[in-house]
C-alpha cells in the first residue's frame, strides 16, 4: 500500500525527492473524484486510533495548520483547515518540476541547453562566461555554480550562499534560490506559457483540485535579480492530490499527466512525503 502524509506547518514543508519511471494503470488504485473518499474506520486499514490521536496532538504541538493522511487514495484521517490556502515555499519546486517534465517530453524544453544558448543573464554583477555554461539540468538539480543574489532569500540563505565563482557548473550542490527562480524565467521563455495558467491547465484541472485558482500564484520582483520569485498558495487537500500524483509516478486514473524521470534528474525541493 502507498501511504503518505500531507503536512503543512507554519512556513515549513518536509523535503523529499521521489522520481520514478512511469507506471501502467492499476485498476486497484483509488483516485479521488470531486471529493476525497474518507475512511469510516481507520483501524480496518491497519491504522492505530491511539497513535493517530497521538499524531494529532503532536502536530498541534509543533504548530501544524493542516494534516491529511492518505492511503491508496483514501483519506485515513485529516484535521486542521485542510481547505484553507497557505503560502508555499519549497513545495513550488516539485510543482514546476512536473511542468518541466511535461514540456521536456513534448520537446519544448531541452535540459542540455546552457545559459549562453538561452540568453540568460542577470543584473550587475552579471554572469560570467563560465557561469553561463550551466545547463537547465544543472539549475534543476541545484548545481549551477551561479551564486548571484536572488529574490526570496532569507537572511540565513544569504549568509550560507557560497562565494561567486567558487564552484564550476554541475560540480556542487547548493539549495539555491537563483537556480529555482531562473528556472521560472526559462520555463516561460521556452514554452511561451505562464507558470500558473499552465499549472492550472496541465495539473490542477485534470486532478480536479478543489481550491487552486490561477490567481493563487504570484511573482515577486526586486533589485537583487531580474528573475522573479514565483510563489503558490494551495490547500492541503489540493496538495494531497499532487502528492498522490507524485507517488504514482505522474499517472492520474487512465492518464499519464507527466513522465517521471530517472532518480537525480530533478531537485524536488519540498513535497508531501
């Protein structure tokens, strides 16, 4: 059985990195329709009511806002404001990774293209010739070696950012907002599509997300960089649908929404896991 927990805590989403090959449809798998199927008795599914009560108490203790526990597409238990839309942070990375997977398969995005080939630069101090050798794949894996100031960096992230030119492209992993923001610029440049409109059309609509609207996405701009920070607001019950899609390797019912990639190709950032 596949089990996952979708947990939103005040500004924190647990990290995961699940990427698998695509799988065939399985008639035994449950998918939610317009609403989720709720288990009437979690113990019949092998869950301990005592431990679920303890989990609920602990989630409140650590400040969780909404929790959903899903097994094989059925809600085992849920509490908090699961319908309320929360501001996402690292979770935006697997959301756009799924979109990139869709457009890579369609030939609109070439992961081997360099920043030079794409015409990607930034404000002064601009990117150097070596930095511009970073590829889209390097950015997705947070291995660009480009340590230019970026939008959306917390003070701690700024303090931890490696010095410019300290690592060659593709050689060093650093959880880098410049990479993630530039990916948004590149996605829109190469596809001609708006990130949030495309997410709504390609993912939210076929998954029958209940709460997500295009205007739940936004861009932040500022002097640090020309590449905007793109953000999402989403409810726990919608995120749980994406988590189920993710665990089922991009398949939703009888449709392959996106082709999952080999391990390590995408940096997934945050996820329901």
